[in-house]
């Protein structure tokens, strides 16, 4: 169907399933084991309801915000997803260009198909980008990657902490990874490629399962970029991240691709906000320690719920992959236009004229169990 008939982010997924190469679809859509967490990610938003306010003169509404000190036209960013070229020859550049056009931030993955410099070179002057880091067993390699990223102007380093070993994504494992295909080979440096178990496993053998809390001090000594832990799943670890001097955490289960039966980020957000308030007197959103959520975000209402509950911003992954795999760069542009339109309407209907007015009282999250 023509792009004009696409009405929401779910539509891209349905089309991508039909038009994408089987192998690419398997890698992008797959999740761990029985994919229960993957389904729960979006479903968890269904348990939160709105308490809108009326009669507030909502002629003008503004959903722009600041993320880690950087301006963003929406309280969301494009999260890191590996192997961008599986879906389209321009890979991650489709995301870079659409992010520039819409004034939002792209998180560049360690395992991008395009090289890091290629992506940075494709950015507009002044375009803000974050970087997602998989920590290499060889810390010299990691140090080089981190310091190069900082030199090129990356504004936030998101260290992935939920993947000491890659989850079993069986849909992907049933496909044979072909290292001869240049679209699948990451320039970020993979070694010991095992071709027998899908793309994910083939590219992940360099990731250090020995990574631990004491490594974070080292990261602080090699870079001045804000450090954020991506993949925190309970308040205890969020508290430790705060005490360790991290700039924030992403409450995420890696799009359901790691531990199946991990809870959704939006659910974890509630216990993190409550416990960090109780134990450290923090209120959210908080400049010094920012909370992010990703997983299953498909509507502006999902984003607004996370913001109401204390998140600074949310990450969106698969919908943009499906958008460019089906329609190229215009697909991502359309996805972001849809989200913008949804923000405008839903902020009016909610009675929130700006991000500060999206307050906890505007949601009923009593169906979320508190730990
Ligand atoms: C991911 N994700 C991910 N995360 C990360 O830290 N490093 C990575 O290399 C990848 N790669 C990756 C590939 C693909 C195909 C997907 C779908 C996801 C996880 C990603 O950053 C994010 O946590 C989820 O994608 C969010 O869920 P949704 O929006 O895809 O539902």
C-alpha cells in the first residue's frame, strides 16, 4: 500500500512482514524464547489509564523537551538496533536523516552496518547523537571506540548491561547467517563468527560477560560523556547506578530479546521512581539522574504515560526499522510525522500544554504492581 495509507506505527510492522527478506524479518522481529516479554512490552501500556483535565485552553501545545541537556522536538529518541542494512541498503543512514529532519536524537549502535564515521558524516551540522556501547573483552578496543565517539561529538554513552550473553532468538537462529553478505558484516569488529545460529549470535562473541559495577569507575576515567546504563530492570540496580554517578538508566529488556519473562520497562519505571524518592529523596523527571524507558512504544500515548510517570524520554526501536525496510527513508519520516500528530492531539485531549504539565496525576497506574 502507498505510504499515504499508513495510519499508525503498527501498520509498518504488518507491511514489513510481507515485504522484507525472510532473514531480515527474522532478525528484526525476533525475541527471546517464547517471546512473552516482547508481547508484554506493548501490553503493559494497556494497564495504564489517563485522568485528563478539561477547559485549559489547549490552542497551543508543545511536546518538545531536553534530554541529557540536549534539545529534542519530542520526548523520544531512536534507540540502537544492530545490522541496519539487513532491511535497506542505506541502513542506519535512513534513521540519521529522518532524525535530523524531525529534530530528534538517534542512538548509534556499536553493531551498526554503516561505520560509525559514515553515520556521523551523514549527520547535519549540530545534529545531536548518542552512542550505544557493547563492552569488548579487549578494553583497549573499547577505550578507542569511546574516545573516538566523544571526539566526534557524541552527547551520551549508553552502556548496554543486559547482554552478557545474547538471548536465544529462535526465529533468527533458524536462519543461516551468511558472513559473505556485506550487509550483515559489522564494521565494528566481530571475531570468532559462528555461522550456525543466526545473525545475533554470530556478531556478539566479543561482548564481555565479565563486565561489572567496578568497571564503571574506569569508564568515568576515560570519558566526560554522560554515562547511562541501558537495560536496568529493577529499582535496586537503578539506585546503585545513581550512587555510582551514572547520568541515568534505560529501563529496558532489550525489546524482549534477552531474558524472557523480564518485566516491561514501563512497569519497572513505577518501582524505580517510588524507591529512589523514598531512599534518595529524588523527584522525577530529574536533571542529574534521568530515567528512560524502551520496549513496545508504538503510540504517543505510550510516550505520554512514561513521561507522566517520571521518564525523561523513551526509546523506539523496531517501528523505524520496519518503516525504512518497507518504504526507505520516507517511511521513517512518515513514522515520525504520525507520532508528532498523535502528540498534538493527545496533549490537547489530556489537557497538557507542555511536557511539565504531563504530571503523575494524569495517569492511573494502580494496575502496576509495586515492589
Ligand atoms: C535491538 N536492541 C539493541 N540494543 C542494544 O543495546 N544494542 C544492540 O545492538 C541492539 N540491537 C537490536 C537489534 C534489533 C533488531 C532490535 C529490535 C533491538 C534493543 C533496542 O535498543 C531496544 O531496547 C528495543 O528495540 C526496544 O523495543 P522496541 O521499540 O523494538 O519494541
